[in-house]
């Protein structure tokens, strides 16, 4: 039975992925701060197939909780970092900017390093996937720390992809870049909105295929490409 750990699995994309992985017969380890959501998911599934850990990825003890979760699940084959926040920071709210960076970048960095080290020590195939964003492709004024933190994620994941090969380790790395997915985070965004089940299905398929990078849905590749090419003068008028 494949063992999948999803950091940030109490709602939205992470929760849906957890459900789909369970339907595929995987054992799932879920984390988040919402204890009720973790308990509800655990109760819906047979004993021994789900493990949970309630912790805040911004806190220093995240690594301890993460390793307890791996132990509870009896191992880990796939690691998915899905935890994230993305709120408008129109007046450049310092607390919001720092908090966004701590969740999306610092928490991601620490747990992803630990996942890589876990797989390296096991000497068995492992897979690391990060849920970044199409927003990673450009800096934007609406939520600067969100775009910057996602750029960090995507860049770091590419670095790990190269490192696994350089070290000859059987670790696969996938950078997932969704466009707008219909969760509470995307409220108000109706442009090419991807239903949550479809997004989860495509993410799981990209991981299974060992893709280095995947846009969710595929058509968002075009937006990523346009964003990278767009002159700053035009982008500043559009955002
Ligand atoms: N929805 C979109 O349009 C979209 C587009 C591109 C990328 N993404 C990315 O997809 C990922 C999932 O987003 P979503 O749309 O599914 O939003 P969501 O429903 O708000 O899910 C966010 C998840 O992150 C967890 N989380 C947030 N802060 C945390 C913290 N400090 N400690 C631990 N867990 C924390 C939440 O758990 P708790 O609340 O229980 O802590 C929740 O499980 C995010 O990284 C987001 O940036 C989303």
C-alpha cells in the first residue's frame, strides 16, 4: 500500500487529494491546524489507513510533528506540500506578508528538506511534490509575498530535482502550478476556474507520471507563458 503524506490536507485541494488517494487504496497521512477536519477524515476511513497530525507549519516544532506523522503511517512514499495562504495585501500589510512567507516558503523549505533527507536515508524511491502556483511566474502588486513565496517553491523544487539526479538518488520531484482552483482561496476568481476534483485528479496523475512540472489545468501553461513574456508596463495596467 503506497503511503502518501499531505501537509495542508484539511480543506480544498489537499483534502480532495487525500480522498482520491484513499479511493486508489493508498494510506494517507494528513496535517493541518483544523483538528475537527482531521478527525472527520479519519472517521470516514478504516482504521490503519489514515494518520493525522494537528500542527502549524509556521511553528518550529513542525519537523517533530512531521516525523511523528510518518511513524504513525508506517512510512512515506509520496510527500505533498499543499499548505498555503494567499490573501490580498493591498496596503502591504507587514504581518500578512511575513505570515504568507512563513507558511508558503519557510514551512515548505523545512519540511521538504526533511522529506528529501528521509527518502535519501531510506534509500528507496520517494516522491516530493509542492503545490506552487502559476503566480510563481511573475511578481504582482496584489499579494507580493504570495507570488514571491510560490516563485521560491518552484525554484527550490527544481533545485531538488537536479540534486536528486546529481546524488544518484531515486527521488522524484514535481512542481505543481495550478491556475485558479475553485476553493475558498480562489473566491471571486472566475477565469478558467478548475473544479477541485479535476484539479486533484490532474495533480495525482502528474505525480504518478513523474512529471517535473505540471500546470493545473493544462491550459494554464499558456497563461504562465504569457505572464513571463508580458512587459511590466502592460502587467502593471492589468493587475
Ligand atoms: N485555489 C487556488 O486557486 C490555488 C491556485 C494556485 C495555487 N494554490 C495553492 O494550493 C494550495 C492549497 O490551497 P487551497 O486552494 O486548497 O486552499 P485551502 O482550502 O485554504 O487549503 C489550504 C490548506 O493549507 C493549510 N494551512 C494553511 N496555513 C497553515 C498553517 N499555518 N499550518 C498548517 N497548515 C496550514 C490549511 O489547513 P488548516 O487551515 O487546517 O491549517 C489547508 O489545509 C495552497 O498552497 C495554494 O497556494 C491554490
